[in-house]
């Protein structure tokens, strides 16, 4: 049987999982009586841990939120995951969290057992992040906090917004969801002046105070991720193309990354891929990797480049065949 201090730590660890525990379940886990569990719960409460209890057949114990942050008990894998996450946040795209992440990481590493510290340090020493070709825009952490709070509380917000063409405007919206797409953040909201759903780049908006009145939530018209995928990604493309692919729509959808575009079925064996890219070369490569016959009629730059690639590949195979025969 565990000593009292060890048993309290084990009990606290169980209560930190996001579920309700009956007294019987806790007693079986710790191999003590239900009365001992009740006494241990009171000991935790005396130490400042807000242990909530509900009665009835579906009742139980759960650790609630308190005025102060209590010590967290993490198992080995959880501790390593938190350390990796803090390191990643320190070099991420959310401005203002780098120093905070490093402070939290320093505190965590100070109390990590040596075996876990070695694992975390090895990950840092022997992994090399490759910088992206197109570093993503940085988003202010306070802006994300304001937007998520407005979404949660159903409060209207006003913000200054810089559009893709550089024009400035002031928007008044009902905010609903934040979507993290790759290295960018987007706000899906109902634009009150335009009377329609809109998607905004968070790095291009500046919230204005005070926050507006509460609103009655509307029903979202579609999955917010699909909305961002179709609207925002395509709007950012420099070149766009509607490509006829001679394959079933579900097969083409399974082969592409959602950020590449959307697929529209024509019949059982044909579909149209609405896609795009920042360069003609990238667009041509994506199409070549589809693995299905396709037809492109526009834009003309893409048609010309595909012809150039076809000639280049044909010439390359001719040279190889001639060398083999020689």
C-alpha cells in the first residue's frame, strides 16, 4: 500500500485527467477504501486543490480550476511533449510568446529527471529545422487572445484591416472561428456591413476597443476549414487553373493536399480540379504528380510551360535511349 504522501500524488495525477472518477474507481486504483479516498480528497482541498464532487449514479470527483495554478503531474511522455512544444513555440509565428515559452521551458528542464533531460537535449542537439522558403507572417499573441475571447463570448468586434491589394478599411463583424492553416491564421466572421460571411487574415487586422455588444450566434454555413481552404488559399494564388482530370473525383481528392485545391465531379470517370500556385513551375509540377491524364486550356502561360516540359522530358529520354544503344 502506498504511503500517504505518495498516495496523494498518485490521486492528484488521476484527478488531472479530463474525466470524472467515482470514489469506487479511485479506491480500486489506489488499493484503499472509499473512506480513505474521501479523506485524501479533503487533504488535497486543504492544500489548495479545487477537487469538485458530484453526487448520484453518474457522479464522481474531478479537479477543477482554482485561483492559482497548482503543480502539474506529468508522465515521461507528457513531459517530453511539453518541452518539445515549448521549443517549437519559441521559434514559431506567434509574436510575443517566445520569451514566455523559453521561461517556461527553463523551469520545466530544471525539474526534469536526468533521463528525460537527456532526451529533450538530444532532440535539440541533433535535429536541424530547415527554414521555409516563404516564412509565414507573424501574428501578435494579444490579437489572438482578443479574437478567441470575442468568439467565445459572442461579442462583436471592430478592427482595421489591410486587404491583399494594400487598401485599408474598418470592419465590424461577428467573430466565429479562428483557423490555423499552415503558418497563417484566419478569422471566419459575419461581416455586419456587407451582410455576408467573410474570412480575414489575422496578421492583417488590428482590433479596436472597446469590444462591441453581444450577438445571437448564427449557424455556420459550412465547415470553416473548407471555407478557408476554398476561399483564402485560392485568393492568394498568383496563377489559377481549372484542370480536367480523367479520373474519379474521390480518387483525385485522396491524392492531393487540401491546400492544393478543390475537386468537382463531372461524371463517374472525370472531374475538374480547381487549383493554383504562386508560380507556373510549381503548378506544372503538382499536375505532373497527379498520376492521371489531364487537360489544361488556361492560363496560357501554363499551357506553354507544359509544352516546354513535354519537349524537355521527351528529349531527355531520347538521349538516354541513344546512349543505351551505343
